[in-house]
C-alpha cells in the first residue's frame, strides 16, 4: 500500500470510467491516446506538448459526470445521447437531425415523434453548452488536485473548442487553441470515425470538418497516412505499451498526493447524481474512523479509506435517469445497479498497485448472508464487511429520490436490523454506530460460544494461554484456536482490545 502509484496507471483507470460515463466502448480513450501520440510524433511535437497530448487523451471526459442529472432530465438517457452523438458534427444539421430521429420516439406515431424530436433539438444546444463548459471546469479542478502539469490543466479547458471559434466555452479559436488540444481533437475524432464508419469515410469525415472543427494542417497530416496511426479498432490494445508513450520523467503519486488523487476520483464519480454528491468522502471518513475503533492496523485503515473514496466509481456506467428515479426500478435497471460494483473493480484493476483497494471497493454491496452483489458471496473479508456497513450508514444520512435523509435514531435502527438479520457483520455495525455517536454497549457480540466467553473472560483478566488451558482443562493449542475466533467476532487483533470489548459487552462474568 505504501508503494508509489504511477499517475498514468491511475489515469488509465479514470479514462476507462470516463468511457463508461460517456456510453463509449471501454478503452476508447486509450486508443485515442495511442493515435494522438502517433500524430504528435508525426508532427514533431516537443516533450511538454507530447506529455500534454498524453494526459488530455486520457482525461478528455473526466468532468462529464458533472451535469449527468441535468442532461438526463432534459434529453433522456445521457449515456445513449452521448454515445449516439459522439461522432456527429454539432453544426451539421442534417447529421444532428438524423441522430435525433434514431434516438427518439420510434414507438410513437409520426406526430408525437416529430414533436419529441423538435423538443429535443430545441433543448439540446443549451444543455450541451452547459455540459461542455462545466466538464472543462471540473476537469481542470481534477487535474489540479491530482498534481498534473499546469499546461495540461489549462489545456483541459479547451477540449471542446473548435478551430472556427464556435466551440465551448468559446474563448479560443484557430491556433489560439493549444497545439496539444488540436492534436487530441483530431485523434479523438479519428478513433470514433474509423471505428464507426470505416477508413475511407473516416478520412472524408475528417476533411469535411477541417477548418471548422479541426486544425486543417493536422487533418491533412493525418489523412496522408491514416493507416499508419494504429487506428484499427480490431487491433489489440496493450495498455502498458500505450502508457509507455508518456515522456519521462513519469509522474508518481504516494502518501498524501495519492490520497488527494483518489479523493478527487471519488468526487467526480459522486457528481453522477444530485443525490450522491459527497457520498464517497463520507464513506471514506466513516470507514476509517470505524476501522480505528475496531482495532485495525494503520495499513488496513489506509486501504479501507481509499476503497471508500473509490467504491462507487462504477456508478458512472449507469444512467443518471436510474440513480435519480423516484419510483421502482425495472428488472433491467436493477441489473445495471447490481453491476456497478463490478465496474468499479474492473476499472480499478487497470492500476496494478491498487489491486487490494479494487477488491475491497468492488465488494461494498456484498452481505454476510450471501444476499449481496455483485458476486453474492457470504462472509466477505473484514475490510469489505466494514466498508459495507459504513456505506449503508452514510447513504442513510443522505436524501434519495424515493426518501428524505433519515434521522440519527432511524439510521441506527436500520443498521441494527441489518445486523440482526445477518446481512451486515455485527462487529462492523457496532464500530460504525459507535463512531457515529450511537450507543452499542451491552449487546453481546455475534455468536460467541460458551467456551469462547470463558476463554475471553480469563484472557481479559490477564491470563496466559497456558493458564487458560490449565483452568479450563484444554490444550494451549485449543485456547489459541478459540482466541482466533473471539478476535474475529469482536473485530479486534490484540488482547487489550479484546479486554476492552469484553468490558463494553459485560462479558467478564463468564
């Protein structure tokens, strides 16, 4: 856990999440990065511009979650809208109309469908502008928090500009747009067009938008040898090979700088819905506090805090229409929800040094009785069990589309019911409730046997394993086995902490 994490590995994970958040194929950003680096080499860009191209390609859409709720409310499923319009020139009215017609109201009669399309086209420009302007600003804040170079941070504010000056936010045009941005824009469009319409049509599409959307000189440079840019969508992608294209020295994150980056990723994921903003930071704080209370070692507290920041990264793959829905979910929508922890784990697995964090983060909806998801395992690991309890409690402090935030007593009652029904681990619930200010003393820990209570009472009073064995007429090896079970059930790792729990639970009369 204390090893430095390469920023590029972490940003590759972020780029995969952004692909999901825009309804694009996984690895679209990485493929764009490979193309962009090839264009940069062909154009003779220097080291700093190539570094900017590298990070821009991975982070183009990092801020896109910021207006997901608003876009979904105004235009419908924002993932479908983003996916369908990804390769469309917004100033090509025929292309825009065709995309809108394929998206809207095929199940309705012509008059209703025409009206729905008209409403969509009327609302879209303002919604898209707000989306792109906000995305740029959030991306810049994110880059600053991660510690990326200032020129990368500045360039992220221009990714939706156009060469003709009709882009967003509309403050730069022509060669006033950073060269790295102009390269990334052409690379992004190249990947989309080659994959969706083929080589010849892609070349024609790029040339058609030269001088309007894109730098005409870069378009010509690309179209001279489109096949030489490794844009073939059927070619396997090696993430390590792509990331090796980052100019040295490579940026690394550790300690506080890594924590800042992970917290920023969690914040971006939370923007997906107006109902989840601040959730990840709350879960991270609660899980860490409960971890200390439960006697976890410092490395485990660090791990669970980081998993708390990242646990809902997979939310971005589900439309805000689902997260913001006040009524019951359909079977298909519920299946999407059940898969979001899987997406969290899948995305984070792209960063090799976050493997442990990925596993814990992806297990936050597992339950002790096997009723959770996405794996449906019973008795998940201790850190996963604690994260699950912290996640449930934090969610109850927040409003949701179907309910208001719960009062403290109601939150505690829900958690205790989950504990008593066997879904959440008792020790984890107690740790979360205790650190949230709820009394937990007087409740016996889950399923301590009579013999385990006897062993605990003696150990809590300072008896050695040998003394316990002699007193109870059992072997020292058996005493040790009982202690392991007691420690697990109490959620502690030391004799002193076990004694404290025994006092709290009133077990010293055993």
